[in-house]
C-alpha cells in the first residue's frame, strides 16, 4: 500500500491512490484521489486546512467515489508532497496569497483535463480557498461546501483610521494574551512547532486533541464582537497566553495514554502520517498563508470583489464543539444572510470539534452526499 500512496497507506481505503500532477501554476501537486479512471464522473475537489494534508479527506474520498464521483484532494501549496513552492520565511510570500491559491485550483483542474467541478469543498483555511474559488469562478466551481470556517464575504475597502489596536488591547488584559494568527506570522512560530520539546508527533497529538470534541471544555458560543474582552473567551489555541508558544499551549492539554488508545478517529498509526510529513518539511509552508492574511499587503486585490456574493449553491458543515465557527464574530450569520445568494443548509454535528470530517466522517459523508444529490435532482 505504501508504494501506491506517496506518504504511506495507514487508514486508507484500497481505492485511494496518489497522483502527481505537473503544470499547476508552477507546482507539481500531489493528490489523493478515488473514483478515478472515468472522465464522465463529476469531479469533487477537497481542500484541506492547517496543519493538515490531503490525507485529512481519507474517509471522505471513498464515500464520494462509491456515489459515482471522482474525488480529488490535493496537498495544497506549502504542504505535503506538493513541490514547487518557496518555504523560506524571507522568500516568495506573494505566491501564498488567496487569489494565487485559487489559481492553483484552476490549474489543477485544467491539468486533469477538467473544465469544471461539481463542487469545491474546503475545511479550515481550505474553506477560504474554496469560498474565493466559488465567488470568482462560479462557471468552474458549480457548488460549494465549507467546513469549520464560515465565509463572511469579500472585504469592504477601508479608508481612514484602522480603528483600535486589538493586539495592544489583548496584551493589556489582566491576563495578557495574543491572537494565534499573528503568532503564526512570526519568524519563530515554525521552529516553536517543528522543534517542539515534546517532538512533532506529541505536539500534533495535543494540538488536534485540544481542538476536537474529545477536549471536554470545547463548549462554543457566539461572541458579541471583535474586542479583546470577547476574544479572550476563546480557548488558548486561538487566543494564546502572551508569553507562550503553541507547543507550550497545547502541551498543557495533552491527552492521557488511555484517551489516545481510545481515539478511533485518529489512532497513532494515522497520526504518524502527519508527523512524518511535518517532521520532514516543518510548518512554514502552511504558516505563509497566515502571514498573507495578517500582513494585509494583498488585501487590496480582494477589494475589487466587495459586495459580490457567491451565487452557486452553498452549504456549511461543522462540529457542534468547534470554536472555529465563532472565532470571527458574525461570520456564520453573514455567510447565509449576505455572502451566499443560494445558501442551502447549515449543519452542526454532535460529537465533532474542529476536525469534523475526521471526527464524524459518517455524518459528514451523508450530509455531503445529500447536498450533492439534491443538486443533481434539481438539475434533472
């Protein structure tokens, strides 16, 4: 099995294989795919987030294939076995901006000989790419499903004062804090995780546990606004203690040996796949995405889409125990009220936190196939 899948076959259905697709906007993209070999099958593109891989869709790919779809999950720019990107902190940051990540998806489809995809599905930061892909090219991406990270719409052009400094306000709290995305944008963040004292495997175990439904304190609720006092209600994996690294933050929540042994959605053999890739590459490739977001230097090119809504059928799926739904106050409401002109459904799944398609893959697959099936029925 390891020969068939580039970074190992633990937990993978026999129908999944690796493909290396050249000529993708300067990349050779590594993809996991299922349901391949029939050009008449509608294609579903699956986009992962941080710190993940195409492997995060290992339980979704076979379900889509069984339902008649060609399912493709790439290692996105900066991740896994995809090559051609610059992972140097002082290197080509602009290549990681959102519009170029959308260009990666368009190039991948073209290299696969496809003019369109029946759906683009994005989880975590992959949801941002999926949303912008659907917004900009509805002729190519015929429907959209976002998981864990809602899309509030294109930014509005700003003028004048930038408003209060949220970072200064967080630092001034009685318990000084900092926002994880701005921490991820620092030069030190990669080494803090790649050279974590506990090792990459243990770091990822704690990180993924901390954001899952297995961590009992994940009981999310809606925040009233983007203020330091409200943001400080988020768990420390989002609003960190000011002096702590992410490795130190999650180490305090490391699951017990019994909890690890009882974990069925990410047993150690499957976590090994992630650990091996991040031990090999480090985290900077994924962190470049955050630097583009927090730096704001590429936001002006997004302003031209201000006021535009996603017009293709859209849905949202997340874990009921996922704080990611609320980390940007008002985003979920904006997604179905203004950002999506054809918003079909919002599903919050019990027993899942942030890693919804891994923690509750059966429920996710059923919802995803219901959504896709409804589009086929209406088209027919």
